[in-house]
């Protein structure tokens, strides 16, 4: 009985210790965040963001990378060597750079989705001077698939605005071969611009005079690319199959006759071409052909053991007959085999 009582007392003590630890940790975290917010409120009077660009690269629904670029002006009489920023997302792989390379920074994470980042500038900025740098990170965010008559993905992003911002540009690059969902309210705000960059669609917005900590929302709905049914095709009907077979037979017949005529012509050219070349020239043609139709003159000297002048003497008649052409490459030449040159050797 005494042993059971002791066990109960121990469990009670452990429970009290854990509870107090959690309360203390929560108190310290809250106090720390409050102190950082107080620090930010003082910076509000010192800094203004002249330009803020956010580029979100949605490679796939599982891989999202962001790059945020800043041009920040000091509007206080005191010089500054650090700039604190908030990023209200779950992020990883943080990297901060300016035009000269990587910058040092301090990074603190609160509750997984609040990130305090203090950027150490390369040099102090005084009154009316600006600092430019970029912050890159991987965005740890799930893009939900919304099921409806036609399924689509919904990507939402709240821009983290630490200071008053004159111009804010936001751009999303959708996954390859995806496109904006065709419905009302597929993008927000609705003043978005859309354009195609190769096989990817970009959606962009511009906002002016954005207030500090307003954290505006930008979202886009997009589809996955439609994959055509491979079972459907040109040969669904017997008539199409018959006509296609007839056309194919006719085409193959014409192609064979054409190939046979070219073969005879090519063979005649080869015999004629070889009869006009001496042994050295034949050897050079063969070497160029064996090097995939291209070789430097310097390398040709190494392969043949010929001197540079001997190589040049034998290349001149080949070039005059249109069997090769030479291209200047630094201090040497690269010799290319022409189509006519290939007919001599093939």
C-alpha cells in the first residue's frame, strides 16, 4: 500500500513539473515575441521599403521556392547596420544575398510559422541611403486539391509586410504545363496579369503604398495538365485505317524509288570523288569522318604525325572541292566535313 502511495506521489510531482515547464516556456516565448515586436515598432520610424518583389516558383504541389527582394531606405538620422524582418510562413533553407554575395543573418523561429530574421548589412546606411538584398527560402506549405465538377489546386499566400512599402510586386510561376482554372474568382486580387513564359504561366500583381503588417492575400486556382486518352486516335474507324494503309504504301513506294536514285547518285559521287584524291587527302577525309565530322587542325597533326604545313597543303584542295570547310577557333582551325565530303567516305 505504501509503495502504491509513493508511486502516486511521484507521478503527481512529474505532472506538476511538466505543467510548470510548459507554462514557463509559453511565458518566455510570449515575452520574447513581445520584445521583438517592440523592437520592430522602433524600426517603423527608421525604415521604409521603396520596392519589395516576391517571386513564388511553384515547381510542383510539393516543391515551392520563394525569392523576396528588397530596396529599403533609412529615413532616420542615425545610421543602421541591421534590418529586422518578419516572415509569417513555415520556411527552410534560408539564404540572404546582396550584389556582392552572401550576407550574415540571425534567424529565430516561433511556433513554426513566425520567423524573425535580422539581416546584417555589408555596410552601415545613413539618412536617405538605401540597402538592397534578396531573401530566398523553401516554402513549407501544402497546396490542397479542391474537388468539384472539375478538380483544381488552390495556392494562397499572405505577403509578409514588415514596413510601409511604396511598391509591392508579387509573381507566381505555375507548375510546368499547368494553367489558371477557368472560373470566376480564379485569381485574387482580380487585377492580376497573366502571361506565358515558355511552357509555364505566370500570374503577377502590383500594389502601391502597402501598410506595415497588413500582410495582403494573393491566391490562384490552377489545373493540372490534361493528358489525352492514348486509346483515342486517328485509326478508330476501319475506313480511316484502310485509307491510311493505302497512303502509307504509296508513300513507302515513292520513298524507296527516291532512296534508290539517291543511292546510285551517291555511289557515283563517291567513286568520282575518291578518284580525284591522293592517299594523304583520302586519309585526312577519313580521320575527319571518324571524329564525327569535326576535328581541330592541331589534333589532326597529332593523329597523323604530319606537320602543320603538310596538313594545310592537303586541306586546300579538299576545301576547294567543297568537301570540307575550316572555322577559325582561337589560334587554330576546326575542320568540318561537308555533306559532299560525307558522300565521298560513306
